[in-house]
C-alpha cells in the first residue's frame, strides 16, 4: 500500500484490512510516520512523534479491539498519557510529564489504536486559532495562509491532510466543531456525561468541555462514540445509555423532524455569504426529505452569556495554572505565559465565588431558554462559523498589538465561533458537517444541534449528508496523496 491508497481509507476500513491480515499494524504505522514527515513541515501540526510505537515490540502488544492497528494522533490537551509529555501549548508546562492517563485516550488505546504522537494546540486551548510561543503557528492544509481553527487545529490539519483517519479533539466552546468546519471534517461535541472527563477531574470547565475525536467519515464518528462512551468509576453523574450501538444508527433512516434554523448573526459582526449559502443548501436537502423547516432561534442575552463564559473560563484557567505552576515550581509571569493567557489568568484570580455563581446563574437562564426551545423542535441548524477559515495574518491573536482586556479578548475569541458555545453550556450534542465550499475551495461547515442525549440523530444526519452532499472526494492543497516522494 502506498500513501495515496492509505489516505483513501477511514479508520473503519483500515481496521478491516488489519483484521483480514491484508496489512499489518507495522505497515500502517510506517505509512503514518512517513505522512507526518511529508506534510508537517508545511502545516506545523505535530509536536512529537512516538517513534517507538511504530516498532514491532510495541505493536505486538496491541489489544485486539475495534481499532486494532489503526494509527491516530492525540491533541496535546485533555488527552494525557502517564509517562508522556503533556505540554498543552505553553512554555509554563514545557517538559511536563503526565502521571495519569485520561479515560478518553485510554479507551482508544484499549481498542487497539496506535497513538503515534501529539498535535499542536494553543496555550491551554484558549483561542479559536492554533498558535503558541511553544510551537509556533499551525496552518490549514486547504490554504496554508489560513488557520485550521482552534483549539484542536493540529488534529484537524492532520486528519484533513490524510495523515491519520482520526485524531482526538476537545471542545470547551467550539474547539472541535470550529476546526472541523475550517478543515472539511466531521466534528461532534457529544452530550455532557457521554464520555468521561477524568480521572484527573470530575468535569472540564464546570461541564463546558467535551473530549472526543475529529473524523472524515460518519461511520468512524459512530465507531469512536461506541468505543469512548459510558461512565467511569467515580464520575459525578452518568447519562442515559444509547438505545443501540451508534454504528447501527448509520443505517437507520432519519425520523421526520420539526427543524428550526437561523441564518442571522447573533452578534454585531455580520454573517458571511458562504455560511448563509451552506445553511440553505442543507435545509433544501432536509425539506426534500419531508422534514418541516422554519426559522426560529432561542431567546437569551448573548452579551451576558459571553461575559458569563469569560468568567467561568478565566476562573478555571487561574485555578489550573496555579496547580501546574506549583507542581513544577515555576512562576506565572510574562516569561511563562503569553500576554493574552496572562491577562485572563490575572482576571481569573480576581473573580470572587459570588461572581462565579452569578455566571453559573446566567448559564441556568440560557439552559432554560434553550430547553423550552427544544421542547418545540427536534433539531436546530446554524452556520458553524460566521466566516470560513480566516487568513492567519488577519487573525493572529496570541500576542495582540492593540491594548486589550480579558473581556475584550474573549469577545474576539468568540466572534467567528459565536454559534458554538451555547451547546457547551446546555450540554446538548452538536455536530459540524462539511456541507459546502467557497469559490476558492475552502470548506464551509453547518452546525446541527439535537436534544440532550440524542447523538443518534446526529449520527444518522451525518450519514444522510455524507451521501446527499458528499465531501469525501475533496482534497486539500496539502495532502499526503499529493506529497508522495519520488523514488
């Protein structure tokens, strides 16, 4: 198998080849490592390759699970492995060795996946771009002048470029769905409680964060959800079990749904024509299938919501940063943190317990409003972003040249992703699907949110659109099939 052939397969397909002895885990690992070597110099999306895991002694011990022998990559945030570096995009944590393995990555390892390395993330995952003083700027394979999004931009770039079929991602305010839209991938943020956040914490960012994967195919998304879902010992709560394996949802038809949509910006910044067009394209396909579609949107104060999210995010950042700094014996200052992170840290240190509770009170108001909204609708459709992947020179935000505060900077972070964070707060599942592209061939995503606990509908929806508006044949400018070395 050459790299061009390798990149045509999703994880499900590669696992089938391994199970039939048509290719070995060693051959797949070698192909993935070669793919990283070919495209990473242009994309800067991988910070470490685990070369020992491409060798036979490691591969001989792989569990015979549903991802046996499939090479994957992990985001260098929220997916720690005991004994491995976990630097989280920060100079403060450079050289930090994790002492626990997160349940999310453990389940992928137990399924036989070969985690070959770490992908880039912005400092502590705080931005909608992937850039840091530690690793530099990560670029989008569709156009290296554009961002792949954040904070899962490194993972998104590697999956889109055909290096691996899946890579882990986390989403605290759109950090899986945004990069999925920018890079032409499927990005699911599952319901709160579907996949454990531990064991290092009971939940991420007061329940805002969700850890999962980015994929190119609907069946890989379903497969990983089957592998990773379910409570762990000591979790603070658990969610209702799925009615059946998510892989079975792929073949099940969508029920007739009452669908709401919005194609208007929720903030002052305008919604771009490409994002509007993508939503209308999706709605036409749904209406043709007999679904009822009407324009409607939840009613809540978006500015108050953004402010509350800033409070919660910065409070969590301050606490986590202090814990890490104390453990490593390092100072939190201009030498260890980027200016934006440091400003948010200092803001977080000033937040009182009552201010945090007030912010959670705003979240409750949003949850009730959205809950009443979903009592009338099965599905809510929005653009994933105001605009497709922005040009990096116009969007580089780790070290702003203009004066800023934590509040003003967080508002900028929310700007292009303003449709996303609502569902981190409500805990509902939401998925971005790559349903359209610009005239320049840049992917455009559409977001679909369903009722709490109803990932099944989103998996069926992904399978439906994968056939109705197929995206699998599209290839970015930087892709392993276009970088095959001449012998």
